[in-house]
């Protein structure tokens, strides 16, 4: 069978349908209409004389033949992407779009200021920045880099550690005056807490060789880190927050440290990206820049 340019295009479209999980998601990812994507799949099946996908209104499932054929289509699509990235990497000045997602608070406090400076260095790189505390599907949304607190080792994605952020226990002056300042880990359980939904209901704290696990409870719960800090400043309870977030407020007098001679678990920050994306020069530049930028913030906010 002679392979036409049109069939090559259909093979790349088919690979995207499999990877994105639906015709609609694939159409959005590659910038075609759903009808055109459907046309390519039907044409491939007609040319090959086999059914590649079993489709329902809500899902798609590879047939045995489709599973075999996808492996070849995937390789072709990856080789084409690699060729484009190699040409991009030869350019003196990196160009193109980078889509970045990160949690709201760390985005406003750290990532957006870093991207401001990065864009001044590389003005031909376009940025599409999504701030959300929800975990975004990187592959379906076409994200180049996600800033996360875990590397997600079982996701098939790649990750690079960008920083380790120290954390501390804080309360507002009004709260500590009203409820008293805890002097031992055991006293922490008698206090109100502002609960952050994205962490567990316990706080690990240590001093020397001794470790303590503190169960926390409170009447305010939030999934947003900035809101958590605001509620702590408002006097509604104690909370564990990153030092970079606490430090300006401690200097301003709206927060005070609690049990500062004890150690808490650090937060590891990772850059998570699709497999193979690290070959992109502009993405490598961004990851390296963020790692250096975050390291400077850590040093500036060390107690």
C-alpha cells in the first residue's frame, strides 16, 4: 500500500485521539474540528480495512488492530515533534508558546513574578498561564509545564524538582493573645486550626530525635492557600504555611511564629511535563530559570 501525505496526517490525528481519550479532546488539542477528526479516523479504517476504535457516545476503546496500529502512529508523531524541536533548538532566540499551570497562591507569590522576569529575557516566548488549585490533566489541556507539590510518578509524566520550601506554624497576635501561645506540641491539639483541604488532617513536627503527629481540627476549611493564610491572619486559628508566604506577614506584624524551635516537613515543588517535552529548548530554559529563581527566594526568606 502506498502511503500518502494525507494518510500520514490521519495517522497523527489517530495517535492524538488515543492519547487525548476522545475525538473532542483531540480536536481541541490539534486545532481541528471534531468532524474533521472523525473524517480522518473513518478514512483510515476504510483504507486499512479494519476497525481501529470502538466508539460510544461517551468513550472510545482501541480494538486489537487499533492498539497495534497506534504504536506505529505514536512513533511517527513523536519523530515529527522531535524534528520540530530540533529546529527550534537551533534558533538563536527561543520562540513559541508555553502553557503553564500552577496553584493560585504559589502562582501569585512566586511563579508569576518569575515569569515576569523570564519574559523580559525571552520576549519571543509567549506564555499562557493557568492559575488553579485543581489538578489539571496536562495531556488533555496541552500543558507544557505544571508546578505541583508532587512528581506524580505513576502518571507517565516526567518531573524535575524545582525547590524545597520550608514551612512554619503561625497564628495572629489577636488569636495568640486570646487563646494563649502553645509552648509544647501537645498543646497544639487544644487549639483551633485553619484547615487546608489539600493536606492531611495531621501535622508532623519534630525536635532533635523526637517526632510528634498532631491531629488538627477547626471550623474553617479551604482548598485555597491564600485564603488559608488570610483566615489565619484574621484570628480564626493556627496554621502551617510556607515560609515565603509567612515571612512578609511576620515582618508586618500580622502573623507570629509558633514553636519556632521545632521543625516541620518541607514542601517539595516539582515541574511536571509530558514525556519527551524536555527536548524543547524553551521549556528547558523555563525550568532552569524557575529552579534558580525559587532557590533565591528560599535563601531570602530563611529565618
